[in-house]
C-alpha cells in the first residue's frame, strides 16, 4: 500500500478534484473516475489530467 495521502490543498490547485472517504484516493469531477493517489501522490493527479 502506498504512503501518499490526499492533501486538502489539491482542492484549490485542481478545480476538478474532489475528496473521497478514502485518504488514498481522489475523485475527478469531469470524468467521474476515482484516482488512486496512494502510490504516486500529486503525480497521479497530473497524469490523470493529461487523459
């Protein structure tokens, strides 16, 4: 299991990100997918943004 956790600051930096009940995941408001941030952290959000 990854050590990265959701950071509240991402909510202002990435308008399309939403917090979930799982501290190791984020939700994309645009495509409605759940993003695992537990392993890559913010890099997972940046990678998802490109898709």
